[in-house]
C-alpha cells in the first residue's frame, strides 16, 4: 500500500486542478487519465460520459455539469424520498448534491462533503446560481465525516470511495452517521478478479479512479465487516481494453496495461443498509 498521505495529496491536487480548469475555461473535467486540456478528450471519457439525462441537468449551472467526475448516477438509483437527509461523500462540483436536494424537496436536506477547497468553492457557487437553499457543503475527509451519529437517511457517492487509501475507515464512518435502517447507495469503480500489480503500483492512477478500486468480493467483505447488511453490487458499465486505454491516457505502457485491465474494471452501483 502506498503511503496514505501521499495518495491523499495526489488526489487533492488532481481534483483541485480539475475544479480550477472548469472555473477558468468552462470545459468538461476529466476523471481519468492524463487530465488533457483537450475538450474532445474529456467528452469521450468512457467513465464520466452520458451519465445524466438532459432533463436532470437542464436547470443546473453549466459548471456543475462540467465538473461532474463520477462513474454513475447515484441520485437516480438511490430512490430518494421527500424529507430525507442525504450526504454525498466527495461531492466535487456539487451536481449530485443539487440533484438530491431537488429529489428530497424543501423538507429534506442534502449535504456535500469534500476535502478540496477549489471544489468546495465551485460547488458553493453552483449552489448560488441554482438558487437551492436545502444544501450545505462541508469541508472534510470522507474518513472523518463531520456529522453526528445517526443523522443521515442516505449516503451517496460518485466514484470517490475508490480514491481513499483507508476504505475500512470510510465505511465505518458511513455506518456511524447513517440512521438505523439508513441506506448506502453509491456509484464506484469495482474490479472483477485480480488486479495487475503494475496498475496498483502507479500512485498517479489513484487520482484517476483506477488503482484504488476494490475487487468485488473484497468490497462486499469490507461492507459486511463495517456492519452493513443487504449488500448488493450491480454492474452499470464494464470497460474493454480500448476503453481502458482511454482512461489510462498518457500513462507509461498504456497499451500493455490496457490489455491487462480488459474486462476487469466496471462502474457499479453498490447498495447496503445499516441494521435497524
């Protein structure tokens, strides 16, 4: 395992750069690969593209959509109900928080948690532009959630938990802040089968949604170990070697690594519940 602080700083720097890029240029951010400034490259990102329906994003600020760096649409899959309190772990530019706020309505509340100042500034500006009041963005780390025990009905997250170097702590914290019977409903990158060491060793890939991904059975085991029940992992996209090469970008030995990754990475919707 790479040094946890080094991984955290790599992730922080990557997403700070993406936030500043969106604010300065308005071009689509890119979750994976080399963070090319070419908008055409971002548009064909196999992980982040075409996740939201046009009617979902029509009323959102363009920067919220441009800063979307997820691998799924957890707000559409989490079955949010009016009046619920939702927490988005690693909320980035705020797209899933703003969509959640709309779904839970004025009696509900949507929190966004992020450790990157630049992303928080972007998210708060997007909230202001959207005119949404039942939202609060918090600064902090997903390994240490700054909310009380039993305070949240639903936890969502979009391609962020894989970035953490201490996933066990993330899941324990998620269980802590959920109310009894509360739902864990996240989109994440998941690995099927053994992941080549050549990818695990590449620290820079932690910021690109790849090297930190858990193997499917390990993800289930960690959720159960934290105390969750009713665990399910549903694939939403499975990535080919050609797609793997796109999200590896300018990584050295990209062709070889892409073949090693063929069919092993998937975007998935991960569900679980806190016991009543």
